[in-house]
C-alpha cells in the first residue's frame, strides 16, 4: 500500500530554520529528502547522511551520536549509512522525530552546543550519489514516448505487441550513474556506415540527447525466486529522484538490434542527489493513468485496486537548457519542456512487480528508471529526439531533417552541443498541502576525448 497522509503533511508545520518556510522552497519541513554528503573535517574525509531543510543540510549521523542528549530513542537512531536507514524500517518514525526537533518553538536542538555542526549551509557540490547503486534498470513506461520513438525507428510498426502487456525495460549500467553536477564526456562509439554495405566508423557521437526520467530506489529486498506481489510492491520502494538517461542516438541506431540499448546508454546517467521518500510523496499520489478504450487491461499479477486508485505520482517535471554562449551572455537557462509523471502507462509498483515476477531478487539500493517521461502534448516531449521531430513518418532518426530548437542567442539545436547544460527540475503541488520539490539534476557536456 502507498504511504498514507498523516500529521507530517500538515501544511501549517513551520521550522525554526526560516528558509524552510519560504513558499517557493523545494524543501519545507514536510519534505525531508535524504542525501549523502562528503566533507573534510580535521583533515579526514567523512561521509554522512543529511536531510535538506530550506537552505540547510541537517546531519543525521551527528544527531544519531547525541540522540540520547536530544531525548530521542537511541535504538531507533542507531544508523550508519543511508542503506542502513532504508532497511531498518525506522524512517517513518525518524521523519516524525526530525519534524519535531526542527519545528518552530522546539529549542532542544536549536539551543544545543553542537547545533552549528549539525545544521550547516547547503553546498550541493558536497553531495554524492545517495548510496551505492547495486543494479540499475531502465524502463520505457510512457506510451507517448514509446509511440513517438517507435514511429521514427519503425514507421510501419511503432508499438510492438508486448508494450501494453509488460513494462518493457533493460538492465542498465550502475557504475556510471553520477550525481548532479558531474560533467558528462561526449561518448565515442561505432556509427552506422553511411551507405548500405559500407564500413562503420568509430568517432564521437553526433546525436547526443538527454532523457527526462524519474528514478526510484528499492528499499527492501525479496528472496531470489520469490516475486514481489503488486500489493506489496510499494513496501519495497523507498523514494524517488530525477534521472537523466543521457543517450547517444547514432550509436543506439547502429547497435540496438537485436539485444537492445548497450553503449548508447552506458557512458553516464545523472541523478538528482536527494531521495524524496514515499512518505513525503503521499499527498501527491493519484490514480494510475486510465487506459484508453480498446487497450488490454494488465494481467492479474500486475493489477490491483490500490494500484489503479493511487498508483500514480503527480510530479511536474521540467527541462531547461543553457548553452555556453547563453551563460557567457548572462542568460538564464531556457525551459524546453514540461509534463507530469502522472501520465505514465505503467506505475512504479507495476514496474517493480514485473521486474521481480521472474523471481529476480531486488536489493536495497537498486535504482529503477521510469523511461523517458513524455506526455501527449508537444511541449511535454521528454528528449530532443522527440522535441525536434516534426512527426513526419518519413523523417528518420539522423539529424538532417529536424526542426531545431531556437535558443535566445540565435543558436539552434537538434541535439546537444559541447558546453550545453541540461537541468531537470521536479516538484509536487496540491491544494491544501505544502509544495515539495526534488532539487535539480544537472550536467554539462564536455568534448569527446
Ligand atoms: Ca531511458
């Protein structure tokens, strides 16, 4: 069952960390996302779990060290790293403790001698990937994205017959998942011969793209050979982040048949450094996207009443682009698309259930990507491959016949150029609740080596 709405979502909750009370912050007291910070202290490098509140990090390991002093349950607060915290099952209680400690009017932590070491100014550059990612799997759960891309690659047969029966996915590469802010080196790879029967070339990718996605983290394992049922799937999902699945379209076109994406996707994937937990997302759950008339209903093991009624997550997602020239001229990044995660054909519970339905054992720290989030409208297309495509079935993937994006400098983009920065943002809003956000997921393209 999805996490329920309780007193931790009360919109009136305010913090003595004043920046948390700004209505535009991504990080009010109702959010409390988790991240891993690395910092030097006394000549040594330390990693710690932090939550973010307004413009401050709050160090959970430091709170753990003085838990008794703060009147907290020492057993509950014995935590070492984020995996520890995820698997302990103590997060909902720790979330409540944190809200109390940080609430306006509570001076226990505020007046503590070590408060300045616990509540520290934000520096996003100190954040790592939140925890070691064991396995990374990427899905393809937007029917709009799958239809658009299918039309380009296979005009006569855009949506393969399995699409409406299984959440299609592939096993990705965990080692190259990087946190927001890490520069992305343009990959090199084999590109198709320019004429039939010719020889392929090995050179820098020419059609580099981003993919706007959401990621979600597995927080509880299942035994090998024991599938997770759809009714239990939400118990195994700890939280969500933003994900940019950088994609080399020309490498992809040459390699993807017969076994699917490989080097076109394995050179880098960027995630936002904060895990927004399923508890924080509770007020923003919504109905799963209704299937159009004539579409098959999911098989029984991928279907449940709870999933139909509240399996969706309403996150508004935006993509911004800034070229090197725009930054030189002091221009703000330009928003190039906008759409909601609620329009996905498959829910996160269905993706996880399907992943384990063979008996595959999922493990804490596994990252699952949703696939490119595209909505029905043109402005909701989640990658340049779709955004610059004019919808003509005779207009194939290679970059020649596309309608380029126009940047405010007069520059044009069909795909990403060196120096371009892609910024993903995501937030949730609903009448009667505090707005919460995911922070940012950024990456700048560096020239190939
Ligand atoms: Ca993808």
